[in-house]
């Protein structure tokens, strides 16, 4: 345990931040999982688009909050979009 006040405060603050980051990452992972399951299953194109859009939003928020690196979020978004493009018929005019 720290002997001085400022390291004690730092420990308390770090714990709050850790819990906040943990919550945000859990939420991001949940949305990614829902999007992947939607893309893997026999769902409508609109359902797939909506689930990928929500996952994309959560990934962007995670990167903006500093919970994950922005290139990691970008890579995950790109992979979801690639899977979505494979599932949607060409020329259907679907854009996220």
C-alpha cells in the first residue's frame, strides 16, 4: 500500500477507470458478437445492416474514449463491413 496521499488517490482513480473501461469493452464485444451472429444466421438484409451499424457505432465510441486503439476499431469495422458486403446482394443499394 502507498504511504502518501497522492498514490492512494491514484489507486482509487485507476480502479474507477479500470471498471469503466471494462464495462465499455464488454459492451463493444457484445455488439460485435451480435453482428457476427446476425451475419452468420438467416436474418434479413435489413437486420444485418442494423446490427453491423450498431457494432460500428460502439467500436467508434470505444476508440474515441481511448478504451481501444483506433486502428484496432477500424480493422474490426472493416472486417464486419466485408462480411456484410458478402451477405448482401450486389446492386441492392444498401449502404451503412
